[in-house]
C-alpha cells in the first residue's frame, strides 16, 4: 500500500502573457506581489478580482521568460478568465493602447499536469530527476528537468506540509510519465476529489472557482494572496468595504 498519491489535474486553463507590458498588465489585473516573480521559474498564487472586489478565480502565475508568464486557472473558470483579461488588454487612453505590445493567448490543452504529494513525494521526484532536484528547485519555484528522460516542468509549493510537486509535460508524454509513476510502490493514483480533500485537510484549497457566483475575499487563505498596494483591479472596493486595510491614497 502506497503512502503517497498522484492526481492528473485535467482541464486546467493556461493563458500565456508576453511582451514588455506583460508585467504591468499582471500587476494591474491580479493581486500578485511582483517581487515574488523576479526570476524565471518563480511562481505564486494570486487573486483575479472584479471591480467590486469579488473573486473571479484564484490563479497561479509562473514566470517562464524575461517578459513571458503563464497564468493557470481552475477548469471551471478558464473561459471566463480569458474573456475578462482579453477585455482589459484593449484598454486605451489618449496615447493609444495602455498595454500596446501585450500578447495574450489561450494555451489550454497544450500541457498536462500531474500532482504528486505525500511523505514519499520528494524521494520519488528526486529519484526521477536523477537526484539533482535540489540543485534547480526551491519552494515556490519551477524548473525544467528531465524525469527519467522525460522533459518536464517541475513545480513545488508549500501546499501540503508532507510534500507537493506538480509535474507538467506535453500531452503526448503524460501516459509515459504516469506509467513511470505507477512503478513506485509508494505511490497510489487518486481521483481529483481525493486530491481536493487532501488540500482541504491541509487548509490550502482555494475555493474561488467553486462558488456558484462571485464572492468576496472572506477567508485567511484568500486574504494572504492580496498585496497591500492599491494599484490592482478591485482594490478600491476592498478598501471601501472594510474587508482589508488597503491604502488607496
């Protein structure tokens, strides 16, 4: 009986943002602290809020290049998130488009992610990376590695105290990687519901995408994803509602 699990995270939305104005666009549209994305490979969750400070989704932002980023959404909200971002990408003033060189593309389906978690997860992933994982990967960071010869982006984040990794590969390589994972007796396949339950027990499951309608930032987990500067969509409404001590000047 295995002591760790892996889950195929199917249907995640993936939106690529590129161009010199991409950092400003991300800074404006999400609550991310840009200091957490200083280096290529850095990754962090953030909120995407409406102008009324309602949560549209909790997204994961990864810096994939000098002026390139990947924004990952919940499966249920991927179309809505892309539509929301695309509408704001065309905002202009007297000088023209504010985000003139922004490239915004929906790449949902271009990658597959498998979450590996549990007390043996570090050992398993390190073994697949030929014991070189510590050299390229730190918490809250992603890196391109070879996992038993399969090129993959490996991402770790302290979502579960006992270990958590996301292995992202091309769709054609996912069955091969899954077969390799099954060769470890310590590892069991688990359903998305079981994965969600593990995240809920750890207090790290963000439920923004599960609500039937938008809702306010009303939990410590969501509050922790809000930077205190006022220059993002929804900040003024947060301050007026008294939900957070956001100084809007």
